[in-house]
C-alpha cells in the first residue's frame, strides 16, 4: 500500500498505476465512462471519499469491493454519483432547441397524424432540466393537443432522478431562461428567510410535469432500455463524450433499435456519429444537423 506522507492529504491512499488500470477498465465495462492516461489523479480524487466511507486503506481494496463484494451493487450506486458529471440547465443549446420546435416537431406531427402519439426520450437527463424543457417546447408548439404525449428522462444517477422528480430548481438552472418563460412554466416555491416574497426556488408547472416520466437507467443495460418503448425522437446530448468507443457503439445501436423508422437522434454540439455508426442518415435542418433512422428500416417488435 502506498500513502502520501506530506502536504495536503497526509496519510491518504495513492492510486497506483496497476490499481488505476484495474479500476479504469472496471468502470468502463460497467458504466461506459472512460478515464484516459491523463485522468489518474481525477479518478483518485473522485473515489477517495468512497474509500473513507467504506473504511478502506487502498484502491486495490476498493476494486475488490466493486468486483466481488456482496455490497458491490450498492457501492456501484454511490460510485456512479461521483464518477458522472451533472452540469445542465433549462433551454441549453438553444439553437438546437429552436430546430427541434420549429422543424422537427412539425415533421413528427405530420408523420404521426393518424396515430396521434408522440414519445420522446431524454437520455442522460441529469436533474431533469432538459426533459422539462422538451415538454415546454412541445406544449408551446400547440401541435399535439389531444395526443398521447410522453417524455421520458433517464439518468445513471439515482440522486439526479430524485431531483428531477421533485421538479424544483434554484437560480443556476435558469441562467439562460428569459423571464417570460419563467413566469409561464414555473411557480415560486418557498421564500428566502428574512426576505418574504423572494423565491428560493421555482417548481415546474403541473401541465409540464404531467408529460414527463423519470427513471434511473444505465444506457449499457439494454434490457432496461426496453422500458422506454419506441421513440419518435431521442435526445442524448453531451453524454457519450465520456464513453469509450465500444460503449458509444453499443449505445448508438440501442438508440437505433429504440427509434421508430424515421425517428430522430439529437446529439450535443461536440458529438457526431463519424466512425461510430452508418445506420443513421444525416438530416440537414436550417440551424442544425441531426441523425435520422431510415424509414425503410424494419419496425421490429414492440417490447
């Protein structure tokens, strides 16, 4: 066992190179998250608290807990919290959301006019801001009155899903939300102590909440993704940038299966399917590029 003997973190365990390789590969296999050669200190820092909580003195002990312990499933829940990034806010990447509202929703409304069904999946929804934003834009469009509309939000983090279900948010979630949208779609919740009338947080309006459903989900768990059913559109933005190449391929194949023929996949601005998949066709919108499952694909069986 190696321990630091000076400076900040006196007596703390150090993540050795061999331990790093074992933990890195295990995390990649289980969660799809990839830590490169330069990320050893980052992984050490993120997992240090878990060693303390579990009363362990080395990262090797922690690896064996995750791999072999009867408490492994419980610990993976905690590890996923510290290994994932939860940065999000309402109306993020507004150029893509405009394309979604002004071009993609009319396209789907026309395509589904007989079935009158709209299913959208926000994969990797963090604390729910993206999922609720999608619901607001669907309502704003006015194209789906009387339809069956379901918007699913999923995330690896159980804590994030609990927060999404609460649907109450502080100021950082509204960094790009204009006041008109805030008044329309949110309700003040609570008051700041000593300052009556000043909202501490804002809750999502009931009409928006009614469209949204949340569940904890590992995107690599293909069987669990069947719970979502078939989708018309899938948002997976700024999630797969943290995945290794095999995991990205698995997730993209799963999305292809979950989409109806003609369904749309929206990725983050820094992501693409180049060198990942040729199963999708590129759809050029006025303000964005998205990916479409070809309409000639078989529909498969509804799980």
